[in-house]
C-alpha cells in the first residue's frame, strides 16, 4: 500500500460491466491493484458497488490513492481494464478533505471492523459451506470468506425457507473456491456478517 510518508491524492475510477454468468466482473476489479503497476504508484482506498438489476449490469467505483506524478501512468493502466468508463479527481492536493463514500466494500479482513450504522459490501473466496441450519434466529447457511491475504470472516446467510427445505440441505449454486460478492450486508452480532432480506449474494466462478 501507499505509505503514510508518500503524499497521494484520491481519484475515482468507474467501470460498468454486464452481470451475467458468461462473465466474471469481479475478476477485473480484484486484479486492479496489479494493473496500476506497483503499490507505490496507486492503491485502492475504498470501493463502491452499484447493482443495476433492470439492465443486468454492475458498476464498480474504486477510490484510488495515486501519487501525483504517476496520475497519467495510472490512468493509462486503468483504461486497459474491461468496462472502463471514467477517471475523476476527488482531491486537488494531498490531505484535502473529502466526503467519505457510503456503503463501502471490504476487501481485507485483517482488521475486520464493520460499521453498525450502515450496510456494507464484502468480496471474498468461499470456503467451508455448511448445510441449512435452524435456531431461534431463523433458517440460515454459514460459510467463510477469505481475502487475498488469507484472512477470513464468517458469514450467516439467512433464508425464509418458503420451500420447506430440511436441515442439512446444501446452499444452491455455491461451491468451494467461488468468488462471492455480498451486497448490503450487516454485522452478525460481533462474530461476522449477516446476509438478510435486504442483502444480495452474488457468486462468480473464476
């Protein structure tokens, strides 16, 4: 990552990609830090995600920390990424104040401190999926998500179970090693994240 001693300014890139089974839009965004050459030139500060179900599209808007004299280089690298739409400046000078984006996306679970004030998004690789369970809180599946560094967070995926499934039934269309995007999730007590009624779980094959 960019060190505290290295001055940087924030820029926002935008990418819009189709949301279908034929493509994996997460592949592009997860590779993004490597496509801007080295961490000393740019790194992701935060990531916004917008789902457009009407048009079956997804928009990624990473806030990128860019060393000022590397802006043109970073811009050229970003333009090579599929779905590129634009690149706009957030800060004029290093240290300038800016509005923190709402509903950020968590890409690292090393120091997982979710917000209790608003929903957030999570990206990670699926592992250790458990069959359908039931307790006083309702019906749910559980699994772990791993980030790129191997840190994990536990996930509770709740369902109304309107189809009358039995305990132990597998979570449909979710396999070990899949790349998962969890949208509008909330903390589950202090133990992980909860995918509830207003959340979405999107699964992509790498």
